[in-house]
């Protein structure tokens, strides 16, 4: 038998490598046999974020399509017949109330006024003559110089002259009114439309000249579905005596770009009947339009408060998912995820209103929903962070376990009969040249020696 210690250095190193490999294989076999006896491990809890739902008062708002209209739209018409001489404004510009818009040839009407003035002067002269005649007859009647019939005739002539004067005055007033109509002024402040007729044209009473639309304030017309209109009417009746009634009647105008108009409107009209054709109720909001930013005919959206719910539960929209047959959310109960069917209400600030399915203080999962399944173990991140071990503790434990294994490995090697192991390794190495030992054996031996 060869002595292990008397062998050459190269062959002795090879035998040591083979010895180390044998020990490693023995330890691996022991670990595999013990692992087969262990039970399969449970999947680790899924880290999730939760929100605890609490009942609170929630305002329910809704948006509806609407259209802007001028508060007043007036057609400017000619009131007399004549030639349209001149237009005194620029088409499309905003004109002030009373501003001169058109001039109609005034000469025929001025002539009529002059004629009516002459007729009034003649009537006044006849009245004066009748008054003097009556005074003379009345004096003679008192001295019995004339009969009563002559006195009555003089009185009748006087009254006729007085009526003629009044008629002449009325004719003059009418002529002056017609003369005034030759100057067409703006009946209100607003924006003008395109002209309907050119200068030099003959116009008559009723000819449309232009249209003026009042731009400040403006109306926003929109319609509510039947159910929403009933809910809003109920809210108005319940909150009529509260200070928040003004907020209930407010309307926020949403522009086409999604931005709210800086000035809120006030709903001043609600139709008392439901349109049988559309099933909606017409509403109207008045909005101050100082800078004329809301142009009539523009389509906008009106956001109004429908109702105020007390003790309402709201969850973020991200927490809501669609199940096979219902809408559901996941809540944490006893460390596991539980799917709860819910009945959704309208969108509100902060998420979605829950009509049925949740209770106060329920912990609703709002993250990690892609991995969460019913009855899956979950770990709330905040609680996990608070209860987790200090940083490095896991490494220390692993190091301790490794150390114990290493110690166990060294103990196992120490318990082996050294002489028997030497003999078997020596006999094995005698038939195997050193060059045939795999390079992995050298690496393993190097790691084992470290």
C-alpha cells in the first residue's frame, strides 16, 4: 500500500481535490434527501397599498352639453320708407345702445314736419278768432242783445277750433316721429351681424337692416335627463333654506379645451315639464361675459351640482375592476384579498361613489391589482415596512445559517475515519492520472479551501 504522504506533490494535490469533491457530493446528497421531506412552500404575500374608506359628505356633480346664446337678439328694422343714405358702423363690431347705425333720407319727412307746423299755426289762428267771437257774443247775450242760439253757435265754433288745434299738434308729432325714424339707432349694446341691405337701396317700414346680439351677459342652454332633473329638484327643495343654496344653483362652464370659464353662471330657469320627445328638462344659466369670451352659438359643457350625499363612501377609480358578472373591488381581510361586488354611483371628487357593497373602515386595495387574486395572501406595504426587520438582518441570518452549515460540514468531515478515506482516495487516484481530473474540480476545491 502506498503512503499518501510519501507520494509526489502533484499526485497528492490531485488526491486532495478528489477528497474535497467526495465530501461535497456527500453533503449535496444529504441536503437533497432532507429537502424531499420538506412541505412545499406557500407563495410570499403580495405587497399592496390600501385606502381605508370613511363615510363623509359628498357633492355629486355632472356635466351636460350646452350652447351659448345671447341674452337678447334684436333685429334692427327700418320704420319708414325712404332711401338708405349711409351706414355709420363697421359690420361685426360691438355697438353701444343709442349709437347711430343708419341714416335714411330725411328730406321728405322734414317737409312733412314743416307742413304740419303750418297747419298747427293755422289751427291756432282759427282758435284765437273763435275765442274772440265767443267773447263778444257772450257779452251781448248778457245784455239780451243776442239770442241764446247765437251764443251756442259761437261756443260750438270755439270748441271746434280747439279740436282742430289738437289735431294739428298730433299730426305734427307723427311727422316728427317719422323724421326721427330716419336715424336708425342701436336698441341695445351688442355685436352686429352682416348688413342685410346696402346704402342707396329703397327701404320700407319693416325692412331688416341688421341684427344685434347682446354679449354680456349670455345664456347657456342645456338639458338634464329625467332622473338627474328629479335629483336636482329634490336637492333644491331640501337646501332652499341653507346658505349653500347659491352653490347649488351655480353652473361651471367648461370650454371646449377642457378649461373652466373663470366666471360661474347662475341657473335662473328650469323648465317645469319634461320634453316628451327627448325625455329631458331644459335649464338655462346666465353668465357674465365681460371680455366677450363666450360667443353665441359656441358649444360648451355646463357642470352643475345635482345633489349632496351624506355618509357616502368613495374609492379611487384605480381600485375598481370588472369581474365576470359584476363590478368589484378587493379588500384586505385577515391578511388575504377578498373580492367584493359593488354597485357604483356617479363620479365624484376623489373617485367613484359606492352605493352598495362596502362598509366603513374597509381597507380597499389600490395597488398591485395585476397580481392580486381572490384569497391570495397580501401584505400592506405600510404595515410591512413597520414590521420588517432592520436592514442587514436578513444578510446576518443568512451568514449565520451559512456558518452553521460550514461548521456542520467541517464536523462531518472530521467524523470520517481519516485512514480509511486516505486509503480509498489513494487507490482511486492510483488508476486516474492527474490530467484527467476535470477543471471544475480544481475550482470547487479552491472554493472549498476558501
